[in-house]
C-alpha cells in the first residue's frame, strides 16, 4: 500500500515532533489492545486525568481515535485512519525505541 506523505507527516508530528508525543503513543498502544475511557487510561498509565484528557483531545482532533458513548461512559478506540496508517506508526515506534 502506498503511504500518503501528508498522513506520514501528521503522524510524525503528533507522536514524535511535539511535547507529549510519547504519552500519546502509549495511549494508542493501550487502545489497540482494548477500548477504555479517560479515567481507565489515567489509572493504567499512572498519569493525571487532566493530562490524559488533553492528549485525548489532541488525538481526537487529529483523527487518531474515535469515541462511542456519552459523558462518563465514553469509550475511545483507534480510528480507521490510524488503522490504515499502522505501518507508519510502527515505524515511528521503532525509531523512537532506537533513539532511547
């Protein structure tokens, strides 16, 4: 499959080129396994609820995740866009792991 350069650039910016990218990457890794709400993500990651809320807004705004439900029962899933660009996301993860 050909990779859209704009999509690749967006993924690099969201996960590697901005503050909080590593936490957003961790959120995506968790959501790939199971859908969760913000409170569950905060507990799972050991981070503040407000911090998770911020990262969720960034991911949602950039079409990386989708949500189902209302208010406190909202569950987050990885988006179709991200599923289609999973190869690029995995490349970013590998390169970030090497740079540690």
